[in-house]
C-alpha cells in the first residue's frame, strides 16, 4: 500500500496536466511497484512507440506490467472509475473509459484514443472485454478494434502470460491467485497477490503491426484476425480459442 500512498501524494501535489505527464507518472509508479513486489518481467519484441496495442487479459496486474514497460494509456470499462482510490488514480493517469451499453460510448472512446495517438503515446486495450483464468482466449469484441482501425493507427498484437515459482509448493495457482476473473472479490485477491513471491510475467509483442485482410466495414473478420495474431504470440492451441 505504500506505493499507492507515495504515488497518490505525487498526483495530489503535482497534478500532471498533459497526457504525456500522466502516462509518465503511471509508468514510474508501476515500474517501482513491480520492482518492489519482486515481479520479474521478460519481454520478447519491442513495445510500439505509437498506435494501439491489443492483448489477452488475465488480471489487473496486466495493466501494471504493461505500464511498467513503457509510458502508455489504457482503455478500460467505466466501472473502474468508481473504485475507491484506484478509480481516482486511473482517471488521473489519463485512462480512456468505455461505458458498455451506452449510446455514443464507442465514438467517445475513439476520440480519446485518437487524442492519445496524436500525443505520440501508445494506447493499450484488451479486446476480450474481461479477464480470464488463462486457459484460452475469449472472443474478441470488434467495437474498440473498429474504432482503432478507423483512426488509421497501427495495431500491434501482444500476449501476456504468468508463471509462479512456488505454485507447486504452496498451493497457490496462477489461475486463482494471479489471474483475476469470475466472481472473485477484488480486495482479498489483491492482498493475496501482494503476499506472493516468485511471480514472473512474460510479454511478447508482434514484430510488426497486424495486416488486416479486411477493412473496418468487416470488423468481425478483423476481430478474428486480431485474436489469431494474439493467439500465435502465446502459442494458444486452436481448441482453446473461442470465436463465438
């Protein structure tokens, strides 16, 4: 919790005004947190300097890992803005929120993502729309992907995976104690995660942006191709890839 206190105090005092300053604050905060928690990150490929990055989604930890690697801005569900403390910090860091089921939300998200790209920052989002236990890939939603394609920004695939040194010795598991999914309560999960040791995160980035065979008018096909690109990076078996 000390990391939140220090980082939150910095936000209160400095109140960074630009997207670049906010992304830099989040990057420094997450880099310190990862180091302090002893999370080891290995990276294959390079974090894109601009455009959109799409990835599978396993946990709130994904955001910490990606932000620790490079200043960036995330697209997230609007409910997070209401979370105590965390909501305020994510808002202050420049997160672009999407209100599911609300008319015009996708267009607002597009404008937010475009502003991020125009500021020279990469924008990261998770097309599955929710976290999983890591056993496979869920269907990729096409809404945000279409908005990113419409902006003309390059879209690069990424894949994140966790391992845990003590998984076989202490009874903790990646699926339940690192991944955050289903009906798991947030605060107990966070406290359990903070007590883990030997957490490793492996991140792979595509060598080049995804080359879509169809345009934004065929966004569902584009979503399938985007999912395939992420699956290929993680060597996800075909039978673990859901497209419906």
